[in-house]
């Protein structure tokens, strides 16, 4: 039997989602079967997985060590061990217990890609001292291109991630971009361009004329 106590950062999610993060390789049927058998309990009571977790809730799971090992995520290096290439704390615009807003500099990835370069998300994990045993993994909630600087919203807890993802999904949050150019414009004008994305290379090209599959 393994016993877990819910932390402040982990509260707000359902028990089922918590278990999916704890044992990401396990099928949903395994959890539902053991809910019925009472091999998974919530505060020593029978549960269904729909319970909303609160800080200090007690979760007990009667699985063997072999089962835990089989369905636990195989982790390589701890992502928090990637040290940021810039002073992350100096770029923070706002921070509270649940969210963090940071000014991303140009030239750095928002999230890691196949190049394994350091990213803003790596720096966030390092700053938050992320522990691989926690199911509340800090994460960026919006992305900016490598060469674009600007504001990135980050969730530090489950509640923070839920709130930020909700306002982004509902479009109650508005984004504005400012383009700074070299030179002087004497007359008002409008520049128009179209974007074509190469999915295989994950690259976007800007063109001046409308073509098939190009978006304004």
C-alpha cells in the first residue's frame, strides 16, 4: 500500500486526474476497477474518481510495488535540472501562489523541442523547484515564437493552470503585438502578408500574395 497527501499545489483536480498523472501509463479501467474494490480510497472512504481534491486529503492505493513501477512514467533527467540561460527571476512581471507572468526575451524557446535546447518552461520548472513526484507540474499556458519577446502566462498550481487555460480558451484574454522597425514612416500605410506553414519542417513562410493554403 502506498499513501499520498495532497498538497496545496495539487488541490482542485479530480481524484481520477490525479491518479492519471501519478500513474500515466495505467489504463482508466484499472482505476475504475479498483475504485469498486475499494483498493483506492479517499480519506479512508470508498470513491469514484470524481471527488475534487483538497489540501491534506489522504489517498491510499493498495497496489504492489511492481504495479507502481510498471505504470509509472519512465523519467529521464529531471527537467528542473536544466538551468536557465538567463536570469528568470528578473523577468517576472507578476507572481502569486498560483500563477506567474514573465517577460520572455527574444531568442529563447517557450517550450522545449527536439533540439533539447533550454527553454522558458525549463527555467520555470527550475525556478519553482519542481519535484517529479508532484502531480502539479508548473507550465507555460501560451507560446511565443523563439524570436518574439513578450508576456507568457505560467501556472504554478492546478488551480492556476485551470484558471489561465479557461480564460485563454474563452478568449476573454486579449493579446496585442507591437512591431518595432528601423527607419521613419511619413505616411500612413498598411502592410499585408500571408502565412504558409510547412508542417514537416515546422516552419512558417511569409509571402505577399494570396496562395492556396495561405492564411492572412
